[in-house]
């Protein structure tokens, strides 16, 4: 299967030329680095749990509730309403 076919089928979200790959990876890594480490870790755990099925909706709700109580969440809300950038602390 080609990259273009994978994109059309929804298996990929983006295809970049080989000569732009390193730059695009750096861009995406920078975006991830600016996010809350705790939220990323929790999201990763929840995503991996999807393979196990079960209480997904309940887990998602619990995860959202826990993350909403963090200082990062409060800082993010303040930045959103102030329309400014913020730095996640973890």
C-alpha cells in the first residue's frame, strides 16, 4: 500500500515528502513538548487501554475530571481566555 492510499483510507493523518520529513518531525515534536506532560502521559495510557475495551467512556470521563483539576488545566484556561501562550509545567 502506498502512503497516498493509507492517507485516503484514514490510516495516516499526513504524508510529507522525504526531504521535508525531518523538519515536520521537529515541528510536531515541538508541539508535543509544549503540552502538559501529565496530560500526554494520561492520554497515552488511555489510548493504550483502548485495545482492552471495557469501560472506555467511564475511563475517559475520569481522566478528563482528573486532568481538569491540574494547575496546567487552569493555566491553559487562563491562557485561552487571555488569548496568550502558556508553558506547561507537568
